[in-house]
């Protein structure tokens, strides 16, 4: 049971807390704690990916932003006003976002040669922060033969285009090169984090030779899971690898799930229970409309989440041992895919509360909130 679940369960069971259901409940103090712990484990600063949780009240309470924040939209840029460093990263960023980023003195993580040219055009006589070039994951295979296959994506530039971008920057009176960004994708750090760092170490001298100067920054991306703190066995060897980089280069990572996930809980209340043939169902007032990711419709194999049950004024939260006698938790839409979890006990009744942990990243925004015009989840911030 996480620290936040215990706090909420005790408060709800004892009648001290009352939340409108369905809802998300966030504790920003856990975000700051997660960030401190991740930076200690990696030995680098960590850039916060605001897209994982753009809640205004949450972000205003983040006191630890020394590593900076990464944004992908105008709305997110407005949330980053108190950050020491702002990085804009979006392959489809439009001219309005570029203009705002230039005015905000932000760093641009450049995805294409077209973006590079647009920055020069839009800046006019205003100064530009040195740019960061985003490398496509294909760069890993281009520099290291025989590497494991990594899922292809459309982000960043291949090796030839990266070198062309360096040439353009070197010949420009307006542009300077800050560094490069290399990332294997979400949930990839355990498998490919070392490979990314090894590739960055190979790429660094090639970029500096073409640029004719030393660069200052390498962003090694993230790909950390929601439960990264349970998977730290290889981090000592990883830090030893990072120690091989020259001292003039600052290494950074970025994180969304690892920072935000454990700081948020999704709460939904039981409306009714029923049995259809030999299957027991629990119908909840919150579902895919408010927390689409719980339904796992984008996964090839579903492993349904099991929440904690709280019965108000009747003691602590329950998490049963499990077994054959379980109930399937469904939401309030008319979709047969609206299955948000299962609970390993059929002793569930209307009015019971379910708490899903690790819902602080992406769950509240990556959803179909306008479907059927159903009620959106309320957001609460506690401390």
C-alpha cells in the first residue's frame, strides 16, 4: 500500500475525507520526493515532463525544478513560468509555440531541419538560446551494429540529418549548438538505457568535430516506469558508464511517469453490483471516460489492475488475497471495453469506494472525457 493510498484510506474510512466521485487526488509533496530520489539514483539532474500531469494546482506546488521542465504546448509553457530552464520539444510545434518559446527564452529541442530554419526566421533580431538536436532512435543502430531491435518512431533526425543540422548551425550567425537528445522511447530504460548512453558517448566526438566546438548538454531521455524505484539493480553500473563522459558535458535525464505516477490516485464509487451467468460485476461511476488508461485497450494483453476497497466508517482499506471469487469492475459508458479492473472478492456493495494507485501520470488527461457527455473527473490536490 502506497503512502498516499494509506492516507486517503484512513481519512475516508474514518469519515475525515469527502471527495466527489469519480475524481483524481494528487499529493505534490510526493512528486518532489520522487524527483529527489530519482536524481540521487541517476547522479544527474532530471527534467520534468509536464505533459505527464499538466494540472495547474499540482505544478504550482512543485518546488524542485532545478533540472528544468519539458513542455510540448502553449498551455504547458504557461505552467513553466517559475522554472529555471524550459525545454520545448514537439515535432509538430507551430509558429505560435515557437514565438512564445523565443519570448520565454526557452531552449528548443529541434526535431527537423524545417524547425531549425523557422526558429531563425521567427527570432528576427531577438537572441535565441543555443539549440538541442533530437536524434531519432535509428541513430543507435547507425552507430552500433548488431544492437537489439528498438521500436521505430518518427521523432528526431537520423545521423545524416543530424550532421546536416550541425553544419547549418556552424555556418549560421544566429544559431548555437547546446547539445543533443537521444531517447529510446517510453518504458525502455531498463532494457535500452545503457545502450542509449553508450551511443551518446560515440556520437559526442563526431558532433563536436563537425561543429568545431565543444557542446554543453546531452539529454539521455527517460523511459522510466511508474515503479522505477523497485528496479534499481543496474543503476550502479549505469552511473559508472555516465562517469566516462567528459567533464565539459552536463548529462540530464527526463521523467514523467517516474515523477508523477505515485503522486496520484483515481477514486471511483460503486453504483451497483450484478451477476451475469457465472460472472460477478461491479458497476462504478467512473470508468474509461475518466481514466481510459485503466482499461488498457491499447495493450495486446490486459492485466487488469486491482484497486483498494474502502468502506466508509468501517476501518482501513482492503486488498484481498485474490482467488476465483472475484468481481470485474466496469465503468459508466456503453462500451464493453469499459473494464477498469478487478477485485479479488465479491463482498462489494453500492457506496463502496475503490482507490487505484499510481494514477498520477497521464491518466487524468489521456482519456475520452467527452464521450457520451458524461461527468468528468474532479481533481483534488492535498498535502
